[in-house]
């Protein structure tokens, strides 16, 4: 939160901002494991990366705590595939694989 103070000196307006110090405590949210496939949001798609080179695009989020499970730093590329449909199918299968494994052994 900031407060603004206006001052006028020789016809020139100056603005002074006073920022309040933030707490050093971060908003830690403990991991909450999913209990069913409905506790996950899986978004799958495909993208074109050159002539007949399609890659799967995947995003998997655990809804119970908002944790992004995929993509992560160092995540593998899903492709290349010769058709858009194959890339999409690969992304969907990989998403299902991530959900199944997180249900079995949750990453907290």
C-alpha cells in the first residue's frame, strides 16, 4: 500500500511515495493431494513448429492447492509428430500419465 503526498515548489509539482515494508513471511500454501481425476485440470493442445513438425502442448494443474505439475523446468518436449492429431493425442496421454502418478504418489 502506498501513500501519495503532493508538494508544490516554484510551480513544479512533486510526488512522494511512501511504501510500507512487506512482511518477510511468504504465503506458504501446504500441498494438498488430489483424491480423484476431477481434482486436476488438464489442458492439451498442439503447435506447429515448421513443416510437418507438430509438438504437443500440455498444462496440468492440481486444483486442490493450485500446484502446476506440468510444464516444469526441464520438462520434455512432446514431439515432433507428423500430424496435429498425433501431437494432441500424445499430450493427452502424457497428461493422463501425470495425473495417475500424482494420485499414486503425490508431489507435495
